[in-house]
C-alpha cells in the first residue's frame, strides 16, 4: 500500500516516515514549503535520501498566507489570541497532503503528530489523544474532518517523545544534533515576535491599565502585546496581577487577581463535530493547548454557535483560542472561543 508522509525536516516527521516504511508501506515524502530555511530543506533531503524514498516538494506559501498568516494578524488587531496551528492543520497541511496523495495514487496520509485514529464499524472514525500526555496534539487536530481522518495515520500516537528521540538517534545518527524542537509561531522569526506583530497588525498604542473596579494602576505598551491570563510583563506593583480583559474600543487593559480570571460560561463560534452534539451533554473541555480538561455541559448548540457551562469554573479563557471537547480520550468536537463570562448570561440571542 502506498502512503504519503508529510516531512518538515524535524525529528517527528522523520520518525513517522521511517515507521511507515518499517510497516511495509511504499512511502513518498511530501514537503510543504511556506517559510522553510535552507537548513530545514537540507534535512528534508537527507531524511528522504537516508530512507530511500521519493520526495515531492510543494509550494503552499500563497495558500498559507491567505488561510493562516493574514487571518492571524487580522485576529490580533481585533484583540483575539488566535491559534494558527489549528487553522494550518485544517486549511493547509491536511488539504495539501490529501491532494498530493490523490495525485500520487496513495491510499493513506501520515504525519508526525502525537495523536491516534481509531476505525471501528460500531463507533466510526475516532480522533484520540496520543499516549504521551506531554506531547498529545489531538487539540490541534480537532478541525480535521472525519472524511480525512479515515485516510490518515499517526505513527507516533502510540509512543512517547522519549521513544521517538531514541529511535531517531539510532535511525538518523547525528542528523538532529543541536536542532531545537519547534515551539514558537513558525512564520515569525525567533526573537522578533513583537516586531513582526507591530509590522503586520498595526502599531502598539500605549493606554491605561485599570483594575476590575476601575482604578488606574499604570500604562500598557499596546494591547496586542497581551493575552487573557497573562501575568508576566505587566510591571505593576502590589501584585500578582493578571490580564482579565482587553477593552479594544477604549484601549484599556483590565487586570485583576487570579480569582477574577475564573468564568463559568463560554461562548464559541464555527463549531465542528466528530460526534453529533446534544444540548445537556456532559463532556470535558480544554480551552487552550495542553490544559487540564474541565467538566462542562453543552447548553445551546447550532451549526454556527455554541455555549457551554463549566460548573466548577475555568480560568484564563482567551477569545480566539479553541475550546475542544473530549469524551474520555476521544475528541468530540470543538469551536473558536468568542467570549467568556461569569455565570448567568442571557444566552446566544444576540447572535441571531
């Protein structure tokens, strides 16, 4: 069976390609180019050469810019905290890999994500957490439609990062020595985050920092520098202080104590579901990557919006991030966070 494997030049994608080869697949590497350094491209070529597999390099920069980069800066201008990886997986990576697989006559797509796919006649196609809790990436993949997941394999989902590292040290000696693991926003150069944001999302305009009761404590350096729940970089006395709200129309940064971050009601837009949702359904919700799941109840659901309640409260919910729902280890669905409130909001009538 022929399989297309996305190869970025990193350790995880290299391991995924090698494992697929070891399982007997005819593997073709596909490299999606949109901001790669020459060093990364050299590693891609070395990986495919050492494995003895073919390589297809695709220029997806235009697609990436229109679907990920430009919307990212647009969201920042509006005061949101977007997650570009979620959008990239849905709108760029998997669409491009599936298209490449179709053109190459491959039956399967594989990547180096730490997640699992389960195919069952009874339970259907399920996206599951990876077994390594420190690396699980199912949160980042929740927007991938079931029709694509049915043709997708995640070879690293059942092993740990430590095992992957040991495997690569043996399979690709010295290739990844001194190569740092990617953790920042891939299309923003290292140590140039603020400079790039200011250039693309507009100038940083200073304004007031006020408490939840309206007391002025100081001045911020531009709202785009901050996100809900942030503690570092506020330079305020009498702390600890946390960012509670960004009032874009007033250019005010609202800060409070840790308890002021706790909300019970979360409102979201653009939901996607792997299982059909029902009002009153009790699930676990994750409002940011790698956060601890919190019990929640779906209150209002339609094809455009949803609201859910966290009976125990949840802290640091940032508009623009994703709220992903789980039932045990299975991804149930998710949506983009629009706003969060203390208990007792009026509902979604204002959206209709």
